[in-house]
């Protein structure tokens, strides 16, 4: 009998005990759900490991406590006007070195269950596996083994520092998926039936992993919520960010230089380069900046993780064996511009200036979305144009390029928060997907005071069914029929090409 076999045998009689290749973990059991928090999938990324690919976990003796989430990746959070954002991105957690960890929620006494691995969002600079909206207990109650992971972010995860392996954050995700494939049977999951899903930056990462040759065989299905594969940069262009940040920090633009500043000094510098007034041009030769200033830190292409832009790789057949469910929310950008008051204060030339920093067709795009039309405010046109240019149209481009089975959805239920103005904003689908509406309900809740539980049950079941065996109640997306499923209406329809198509690569 191997050591792992012995651990499995030992754990079998104690639901709170789990087995991994590195040792046993003790979690908790509540209402038929086994929960294991802060389980390491890679060694702490500090010292020699800081700017290195994820390395194996050192084995431990006895039982490791898995009842507390442990530290998060280093980050700095700021209050969000009018809304409580903590359920979406966490509260910043505690600082600590051992944060390449994951949470597991599993039904008691199950084997061969479908597995879902969640990658959180946050612009590749904030977020956590421990955000309450993405608690996986609901999936466990539905017979799924759910996993949520942390990964390196910001400078450590997505800055292509010369001499350092690129895309370390994506490499962490690959390591976590490999850990799940190797260990999840010990928690009742089927390593041959894994669905990876993510939201926002997490969805961008999932879209990239579908196209990555290094992800081959690690998962069978992917769910991409408000994300796509266009938010990537050429390594050469991303070097401008490396040099700018090094200049602000007054360090050399290499691993030794970026290892010098303490955490708070690093975050001060990140805030400076993130300012819309920072002298930092990250546009490509065509004048396009793929992130529209939302985050400076995104994956790069031109390495072994992403040899070419994901959309190009998909067109050549990359990821064709993976079933994809991809979708967006109808009014994504309201999250950024309604609670902050920007929508109300926006006027024409400012809208053109903001969009023009990322797209050479700002004036025409805003006109196409109603700027100058009676009854359409500058804020209305600004949000509608950016919603389609940043999220909705690139997601459709991704769906059209994917050579495998692809289904498209739209989340269109409108949140009544912010005096009815928040609408079907970015992130609003999450409490419905996880069936965690209570976390987003209340005076400052993203979903307002009385969100529809029936819709949460329907959306959650769609995700569970897809992860179980790929079932979905509508036809695949293609460029001819353009079938998009309205989650609120529960029906698919043919969607026309949107105006944004004329202004994006």
C-alpha cells in the first residue's frame, strides 16, 4: 500500500479528513458539505520562488489544518462608492507568504462527482478565493466538487520582467489545475470531468487557458463569464509598463530591482502608473489598448503559455476539444461608472477623450451608440459603447473563433441598486451562479433588496448541468445563426451584429 493509498484509507472513515499527495488535511463538515480551506497546491512564492514558476508543495507530517482560508495574494483594496464590493472580491484577507492555496467544497460520501474550478476576478491585481459570493457550498449541495484558487497577481503574476518567466499568474493556475487533476479523486471528484470557470479577469484567464498548449488535458469544459481572449499584450509592448514602473520605483527593470521595494511601496507605484493621467502608452500599432485602462496588468503572448494571441490560436483549432460556455452581462460598464457618479457627470468631449486613449475610433463609436441623438445622454452613450467594446463584442468574437462546441449566454436581469441605475452590470451574475444571493442583498448589496431566488436556482442549475455532462437547453453559437440565450427570459434568439464590430480589430 502506498502512502497516498494509506491516507485515502485513513480519511475514508472521517468526513472532515482529506488526503493530498503532500499529506492529510483536516477541514470541517456542515449540512452534508465537506469544506477544506487554504489547501496548498504550490510552494509559497517567496525568496527564490518569488519570480519562479510554481514549485511543488513540501510534504508535511500529520494533519494540516484546513479550517481557515489563510493569506491572500498581496493586494490593496479601496472603498467602492454606494456598494459593498467585499462579497465580490473579498476583504483583502491577511498578508502572508503561503497563499498559493485553494478551497474545496465537496458533498459527503460522494465519488466520481463533476468538478468545477473557479478563478476569481479583480483586474489581475485584487481578489481572492475567499470572497463570499463565490462560496462553493451551493455547488456541493448540487452534487459538484467545487474548488476556488488563489494565484499571483500584479507585479509578481503579470509583469513580464526581463529574465523572469512570463505569465506567472497563468502558470499558477495551470499548477492548480494539475493539482486538482492529481488529487481531487480523494475528495470525491472525477479527475476526468473538470470544468474551469471564472469571472472578469478570471474569465480572461480561462479564455487564455483554453487556447494554451500547456493546458491540454487539464480540463474538459470552460465557462467564461464576462471575459474573452482579447485582453492580452505583446511582450514588447508590456515592456513599457516594466520600464515605467521601474522608473517610478527608482529600481532596475529586472528581478533584483523589483524584489527590492516593500509591499506598500510597490502598491504606491502601481497606483501611480494606473492613473489615467500617467504618461504610459500601451496601445498597439493600430492604436488599440485592449483593456481600455481597466488594468495595467494582463497576460502577455509570445511565450510557451500563450505562443500567439488566443483569438488567433482558436482560429487554428486550439482548444477545439474543450466545450465552451461564454457570456456577458447586458450593461457591464455600469459597475464602474454608475456608483462612482461618472455616468451622471459625463459629457461629450470627455467621453471621446477617455475612449480615445484606447481606441482610434472614439468619435464614430460614440455616435454609433447615440451620442448627439435626442434623449441619449453622454453617459448613456459612453457606457453602452464601452460595454460592447470592452466585453460583449470581443466575447462574441471569441465564441465565433472557437472551433469546438460553443454556447453563448447574456445575463440581462437588472439590479435595482443605485436607485435603479446599476442594471445588468459587471459581476451581477455571480451571486446567481453560486446561489449566494444573500451575500449580495441589502441596502449596499450589488443585487439590491429583493433579487429573484428563482432566477438564481435556474442559472445555478444551468452551470451544474453543463459541468456534469455538457447539457444546455439552446443551440450552439455560430456567426450565421448567432444564438444567444437570455438567462432572465430562459430563451435563445438570434442576435444582430452590434455597432462595436466596426471599431475593434
